[in-house]
C-alpha cells in the first residue's frame, strides 16, 4: 500500500507498506537536503526562556530608548536643558546627546532602539503564544541582532575613546542588546538554524551548559573598560 502526504515545502513523503506490515518511509529531496546541511526542515519554536528574555530585554531597551528620545526632544527645544541623567562630568547624557555620533544616520539613535526593541518584544510575545517561525525568519532576526550588537559596540568605542562621557540610559541599551544577541545566536546554533560542523557540537553543548558565563564576562569587560578609561576621575571620588 502506498500513502502520500504533503511534507515540508509541499514535497511528497511516501510511506510504503508490504504484506508483512513492514513500513519504510521515503522523505522528500528538500527534507533530505535540509537534514544533510544540519538545518531544520520546518518551523522552529523558540521556547519560553528565550521568549521571556526577548520580552524583558526588549522592554528594558525600549524604555531606555523612549527616555532618551524625550530627553533629546527637550534638549532640542532648549539648548540649556540639563537631562535627568547628567550626574557628573563623566556620567552625562547631555554630553553624549550633543555629539554627531548621537545621530549616526542623520536622526537620533534612540529612534532605532524604539523600532528594534519593539520588534524584539513582538517576537517574544509571539513565541510565548506558541508561534514557530521558518528558518528564513530566524536568519532575519539573527541579522538584526548582529547589526544591533555591532552598532552598540561602535557606540561603546565612541563613548569611551572619542566623546569622553557615558550615558546611563545608553548603557541600559547596551545591557539589553547583549543578551538578545547572545541568546538568539545560541538558540539558532542549537536548533540548526545556523548549521555548524558535527565536530563543533560538543563545544556548542558545553557552551550551552554554561551559557550565562558569556554575557556575564561581557558585562564585566565593559565595566572594566569604563573603569580604566575614566580612572583619573573615579580615583578622585575615593
């Protein structure tokens, strides 16, 4: 007996059954190609931990971006306005907001944060509702978080070594971007969205077991860079 059913990508999957009741299955060429490449053949879910992380980190980043936008508007209305996060000569949002780097693409950088973190929240909520997405969607999200991480680290470099001041709300954006990038990447590697050689699998599993060490080390490194860059000021407070 031959039964036909629609498999992934609308390609037929054929199940053969003979008189002895033995069953063999012939998968579609598209499915075999996905499996050979280590990529998932169908929609991939994210799991609740990743979903909650996207929602919470997205909310943190969105809140910080919204506050920065409001502060920027007030600064444009009144050049003498002192933002709420002007604490001392080093921790000063106003010093950062007045620089060209604060509008890297011709408009205030927080606009990018509002758009990007809103998308992250929507994806997280969809995953909590049970949504699963095709590989192309996850790759699109991966591209977005990579670009976000690259831009944030360019801003970190500009803040520390060119502007000479740090913005607390900007640092909240940094803090939100790092785990979104890290855990999205880890998810995509684990689920085969980003195929890796089989010899790398043990290393991936080891990293996944101690996943929290990477963002922790990341935060510590940035904190040390800030401490070292402005040590001439911090030591006056001791």
